[in-house]
C-alpha cells in the first residue's frame, strides 16, 4: 500500500469518525445514526479508528460485529471477523478471542489470514500462562495450539514465533515439576522429589531446568544413601553441563562424601547415561 493510499485511508477514517458522531447534538445529545445507513467499509474503518487511535477495544468490537451482522456475506465481514478476534485478544477477553478465531478458521480455512487466526487462537492460551504455580491446563493448550501453527503453516510469518513460544511453554511445564520437586525435597520427602526431578530429566531434557534437576537428584539420592544413583546423576550433569554452577554444587556434594561423578550400578539413570555417551540425548 502506498503512502498516499494509506494517508487517504486514515483521513477517511477520521472523517467517518466525525460523521458517525455528527448526530451527537439534538435528541439525547449522544445518539449515533443507525449503522444501517453506512456501508460495511465505513463501519469497518470506524472500528479500526477506535482500535488504533482511541484504543477502545470494546467499541471496536461492536463495530466489527455490526459489519458481520449487517453484511454477513461481504468481504468486509470476513475482515471484520479476524479483527474481532484481534480486538478481543487486545481487551484480554481470551475466550471470546478464541471463539472468533475458530469461527474464522471454520468459515475461511484457506484464506490468507487463516495462519494468523490459528496463531491468535494459540496465543489466547499462551498469554494466560502467568505463574509457574498456576494450573498447567492452559500451558498444554498453548503447546497444542502452537504446534498446530508450526505444522499447518510452517512457511508462515507466525511459525517462527510459534516455535519460540512453544519452547517457552515447554520450559514452563518443566518449571512446574521443579517447583513441586523442591517442595518435596525441602520437606525431606526424597522419593516424591526424585519422581518429579526424573520427569524433568526424561521428558523435558531440552529445557533450562535439566541441570538443576540432575543436581537435585544427586542431593536426594545422597540423602537416601543411594550412592550409585547419586554418582550417575553427577556424571550425566558433568558430561552435558560441566560449566553449570549446578555441576559445581553436585561435585562438592559428591566429593564431600568421598565419591566422584561417574556411572555406577544399573538404575534408570544408567540408561540416560548410555544415551548421553551415544549422543542420543543432549
């Protein structure tokens, strides 16, 4: 779009804003002319104006909804629907944003804005992930949504962003396991703590929490007197994360007991260690 066209569009939106409020005087002083008197393009641009200039998502949503209601089979109705999803998301109305995005995908699955609708649907889950301690159902939904963006639209502009957010959501789930594991460890419930740290090592090994999970395994196993498992966890940590401060902590724990980080015994950690040596797990 050229600069002239863009400027004319903006001026038109401003003039339209004035025309829609021109009847503010007279009866009641706040009456708006019936939207049926305007074209779908004019109503749509009024929604854009409210969204971009007055930053009023609720008003913008009303105009976009009216476009769809009054002119359901027009090209402007299609544009208005995707803008409804965007405006709902901007307003923090995530369920409404998902509903609008899904309606768009159901109605226009092959349209050029379908990747964006799919991304908005996933983003409406992702943006509700705020604290590690929160219920993780939204995180799973966000992961599924971002995966669909990546798989369905790998060449779209949104796939790269979806991949980044997928990794962050994945890391979030590992963080939840670590939080619970630390709680059990602090309470000296070592077996329960080990189960949580094991989940991180086996299922979330590519996240940022893996070094700490291995160190906590060393700590927990030593507390139980299971030295083979503690040494093996230390060996894995040293092989993959030798520069991590968590390795330094694990090394001090082991050497303080006269032990060293090396694979011992035949526990589940030995299977992980063998995979590490073969390069299948990093």
